C-alpha cells in the first residue's frame, strides 16, 4: 500500500464527469503477409493468456481515512482490461475514429486498475488497431510512450509480451516517484501545490505579479495577458472527438529549410494556420492572435538523463494572413521564450511556470482565481521512436497520441515522431468545437502554404 | 429533482466492485431478406439520430447533503450510451457470449444516466445482436422486459424508435414509484427496510423466529435451515460468465404432460438435474438437496392489475438420482410452498418474505446477521412476449435475460418465454463457478431425461 503523491492525487481531483483524466494512444498495424485469417484471434489469445499484471497495471485505488492509496488488486481480471473488438462495416478510418472517440470519452472504473487495452479488428484495409488508455495518475504521456515502445520490437520476428505483463522499470513505472514531466504533470503539480499547501500561495502569487510586471515592461514576450478569449476556451462537456493523421517528417523539414525555420516552427505554423482557417470558417477568429502552450526540451547536451522540459508560451499569430510572415513571427515568439529559459536554472523554470500557470491552475484547484486565460491551446510534441516498430509481427504504420482536454482548453494537439513521420493526434470536446476533424485538412493546407 | 426511493437506494448501496447492480438483455435478430450490406449501419444511424432521452434514460444521480437524487442530465450525450460494435472473427455465438460477459462485468458510469445499449454486428450467421444494460435502481427486470417489448413490433414493416426516445409510461418508468416487483426488488426492499429503519428490526426478527418454529414443526416445507452449503454460495468476484440457450416450449410442455407436471415443474427439474450434474462433475455436490428461490405469480384471476408476485423456496432435490422421482419430489415441494401463500394476504406474504429472507438481507444491509443460507440459487421466470417480434425489420429470434449475481449467490438462472420458446439466461461469477457454460448441456440433458 502506497499513498499517492500530490501530483497523482491532483489528476484524481481534477477528474470530473466532463473531464476524464486518462491519456491514450492509437496504433495502426499491418499484419504480416503470411498471417492467416485467425491472426488477430491468436494474438488476442496470447494477450489474454497474460492474466497477471505488473505494477502499475495491478494497482487500484483505495481510500483509507479519506486519503487515497495504491493497493495491489487481488481480484485483478484481465477480462476487465483487455478487449478484442471489431469495427462495424464498412470499417473505414472514420468508424475507427468514432469508436476511439467513444472509448476515450468514458471514465475508467475506479474500482479496478485504471487502464484498458483494445485490440480492434475489421478495418477495411486489413490493418488492425490498438487503442489503449491509462489514467494520468498512473503514468504521464512520456512514460506511456516508453512503455508502449518496450512492448514492441524492431523486427517482425518477435512475439511481444503485453505491456501489463512486463516487470516495471522503476523510473517510468512507479506511481508517485520522480519521473519525466509532461505538460499536464507540471501544471497538475503546480495546481496540487497550490490547492494543498495554502502557505505556498503568497510565494506563487508574488511570482505571478513579477511575471505580470515583466510582461508590462517587455511587450515582446507572451504572457497571461496576451491570450484572447476564443471558443477554444470554454467550459467543456464530456463528449470527445478524436482525429489523427500522419505527415512526412521530410516534407515538414523541407518546408523549414525553405524558410530557415526549425521543424517545431513549421509545426506551430501548421497549427496556427489550421486554427485560423477553422475559426474563420466558424466566424470565431479573435482579432488578437491565439497563443499556445508548448512543452519544449531545454536539454543543452545530448545526455539522456536530467530532462529539462519546460513549457513555453508561443504566439501562433493567427491574426496574420500571410503564411510565411506568420511563420517568421511565430519563430521570433518561440525564440524569445526559449532565450528566457536558457538563462534560468531548473528551479527558476519550475517557479516561473508555476507563476505563469497560476491563474490556470488556481481555477482548477480552487475555483477562486480570476478567469484569466493563460493561453488558448496546448501543442505538445512527444519524442517518439526513430525506427520502424513491430508488434507481434505486425508492422506499426501509425501511432497517435490521444490526450486530455480540460475546462477552458477544449482542444489539445499532441504529436509524436515515429520513424519518418510526424503523427498528429487531436482531441477536443465535440460539443464545444463542432467538426473539429476539419482541422486535419487545414493542417495539411497550412503545410502546403509553406511549400508553395 | 427527485429523491430516490429506499428500494432504489438499496441497489446503489448493494453495488460494489464485485457486485454491479444492473440488469441486461441480449437479443438476436435476423435482418430482413432484402437488407443491403449497410443495413445495420443505417439502423445504427437511425438510433444515434435520437439524441434526446426520455425518463428514466435521461436521469443521472446527484448527491445533495449526502442523499441521492435523480436529476435530468443536461449534458446527455447519446454517444456515451449507444455503441455500434462488431464481433471479431470468427463471430461465433461463443465470441458474442464472451463479449456480453465482459460488457456485463463493467460498472455503469455513475456520472451519467445508468444505461448502455450495444448494437453488435459480425455474427458469422448474419444475425445481429443487441445487448443492453440498465441499472436496477432505474428499472426492475419486468419493467425492462416491458420497455423492450414496446421498442419492437409484431410486423417487420415498422421502424422502431429506440427505447430511450419513447415517452415514459408512468407505471413502468418512473423511478421510486410503485411497480411490479422482481425477486431482487423485494429482497432489496426488505433489506432496505431493515437497514434504514432499525425500529422495524424487532418485528422482522419476531417474524423470522415464527418462521423458524414453523419449520421445526413442519419438516415438509423448505426453510432457511434446509439450504446446504455449496460452492454456489460463496463470496463472488467481479468477473462474469454469461451463457444462454433456447428450448422449445412444446418440448417442455410435452415432458410435463408425460409426467403430469406443469411447465414450471419441468423447468425446476431441468435446473435441478443440471446443477446435480455440474456439481457432481466438480466433486462439489452436497449431500443435502439444493434449494432455489423462485419468484412466482400468485394471481388468482386473469386481471392484469394487482400483481401478486411472491418468492417461494423450492427444493431442487439434487440428492435424488432418478430424474422422474426428482421431478415429483420438486412438484410436491412447489405445491407445499404455493399452498402456504394461497392462504395469506398480500401483506402477510410480504411479511413472510421479509422474515424468510431476513438473514440474506441482513447480511447485505448490515453484515451483522448470521450467515445462514436461505437458499442456494435463484431461478426466475419472467413472462415474455407471446408473439414473434420484429425490430426495425429484423425478426427477433432470441431474447435472453442477463441478470445479477451477488455475494453468496454466485449463479442466477433467469428465463423468459418468447413466442414458442423458453429462453434461458445464466449469469455467474466466472471465478467461483468454473466452466459454468456446461450447465447449458446439462439443462438439455435434464429435459431429455424426462422425455425418455
């Protein structure tokens, strides 16, 4: 029995009817050429035969004296976590995304370990899909990506033990301990700090006002005061729409070379362009440019240890019509933010973020803070595998993150690299953002503009 | 906003990780001959187009000052309740029952209205399946059956509005009001009474001891003292196995005519024979005969009003080897129980049942009562439709109840008549009762024995 860390607790506290706090992933895999008609059935039987789960997949929540603990689930039943389903005909990607949207909308059952794994048959093109979800109190997005990679291999010959049956690597798997931080983790931690330790509030408030003063004295950097109101920033419902698409890394890099911009700059420009087109079509484009929260690695060397992930606020310049001009404005915005962090220690960065995110976090933790809009949308780029991966002989052709949206942040764009592609996963509140899937076309258009 | 009745609350209080309290139904339907390949897709679109739900399908739970209320769900989203899935290949009944077992094991999400409806494609024989579940706090089994019947028609020409979109009939649909009582309702009510109003405890206890004295003075009637311990009567886990099969009513009636027994007698004899074979194979057959709780209509005329449903305790005589001898012993046991009720008023019946069920109920409500075993298994016969039914043009070929098991009652046999068949739905804790589906073969054997 292990008490939950404040950060893990935060994800449980943040969870509401309209706001489930699990992260997910969707993979598309091409069965091997010599696969028989019972290929997925055999894979499913192999998966199901792993009836024991390792940490954290064997942990369920229990409350003792009002505090939540992780306890080992003595009645763990793989049938409650692994499901083999098929898409109804015609089995297009459309039906798959509709199913994933539904599955991702549903809360995990808190009486059981907080994860589910779906093997999905019936795609018309013969591929299979894997959708998995796990509560953010158990792992963050980066750890989930690592676990997923461990459950695959770089050659088609291997049989892959399911992720829940693999003994944990301490660093990525033990809830409550230190681990790489994703966007949500850091915000959650800040909010947790604020919500739980009222005495830290004055410090954070002081930091916040420092940030406000800095924003006033230097109009070049994006602060809490530059996020306009938009339809992206409303209360959400529990309805989700998921959309996903792959883009060639080489295409994006080529567009970057053409305009002397990094891959990240081009990605932000694609998002800025897409959001501009989408909001314009709805008649909802704010005059002031939208801003985005972008988790970014600040690592100064190539060492694997000591992740320095920070959140920068990047202006998306959705107010600028010309795509190239927009790209360059975004570039400058990103550079300004990065420069600031280069001169800060890790501790200073965390402090700064706690301050910048304070209104956002306080809204959640207490409902008491003014409803300032710190930023309009999160655009998260999770580093993914460099090589082609295989899962029980099937080549993984795509892997898309399925993230979280929260009140005030009705859209989340998360992407990961995979081999020679960049995989975009868009999740949104279906009711707040109608026809969100059109953003996929607008993202393509945003890239094409820079290639033209 | 409506407070929950004590009975409805009881179903929420009884709900635990290992004991979800929803009832379900499985229907098998044959699409019309002229159905195109997109038939189910069209039906699914039609279902989904009904985005508004009527009572009770629009009600969700809310707690105010510690008490639960039904409130209208203002964020009702049909995507959270209706799903169109397919079975993975090969799409046999086996895969269907495995899927239904999984779906029935999962708790309903208490943040949303407590029901789900699945349209399932991909059966190898071209049929479609419908599995639906609804919380017992919202409806009981009989009301659920009525609702299902209203959502079908007797001719294939009609399009059927989904059950959630039909305006309620007061009698069957308004939670908390008086309605026909199923087994669980009555027990729940008794337990609710006991748990909630401590002052009624002495009365009930007195009734119980009267019942005990009666049992001592008349060894012919089944009382709480005659239920032997058995593997059916253990603590259960949350894992479920569902098994279902149809038998011809005419076959069962013919067997009854041959032995001068009623249809119900033959059903109980089939169950007794099946349980004997099943437990014998496991080396778990108790020396003393198993007893069953059987809800039975006590209506003395054909009027539709004033249901008099009572629970009788019928001995299944699993100790007797000869099938015909066993049938006659069961007949006598049923007749004794029925005779008792014939001489009692409705109030006396409820009193008597509260007393007989007291140990059972008290175990649940308080955990304080001695762990007497009132009976070993529930065998419930719900009256079903007399004529063939159609659902959006598809002929309903089978409809099976998917009921509830609880701690101490690891198996539930519920059946309903439908046109010229009797449809058995068996639900059990998969871990307490291994290979439960073998009971289907043993039920067939139990009928064949009486035909021989």
